[in-house]
């Protein structure tokens, strides 16, 4: 098991949190993630708390950059599938950004 090191450590209930454990998602969790309403940040908060084992109070105190970083640490392997394996939709990721092309003038 690895961990996500917080960019901004938090004190919750008198305990300083500097890292949140991250493990590989199980297949049922990947399926659940694909079906989650990722526009509902409360749903994502509950999902992250459950899969990391961190209390929801800790997840709720994260900065947005740490929240997004933790989500990417958990779901990152799904973004680059190998061997044609199914993956959660990148379009549903709360941290995905639209691709833009830039043209340079010469």
C-alpha cells in the first residue's frame, strides 16, 4: 500500500494528518466509481473516505488540490488502461480538463 502525501497537512481532532493511505481499487470499486455522480462532490468525499479508510472528517478538511490529488492517486491507473482493459470514464473525472490545441503563429 502506498500513500498520498498531503501538500497541506491538516490537524483533525488533535491529530496531524500528513499522508492518506492509497491502495489499488478492487473491481467492484472501479465499477462503482464509473457509476458515481462525479458532479456531486459529497459522493466523491464518501467514496474516497471508504476506499482509503480515512475518516470523512479528514477528507472534508483537505484543500481542493489535495482532494483532487488523492482522487487521482486512487483512480490514476484507470486513466491509462493497458491491454484494452475496461476503465472508468475519464470524462466523468472531477479533475479532467478538456483538451485544447494551440497553434503557434510563425
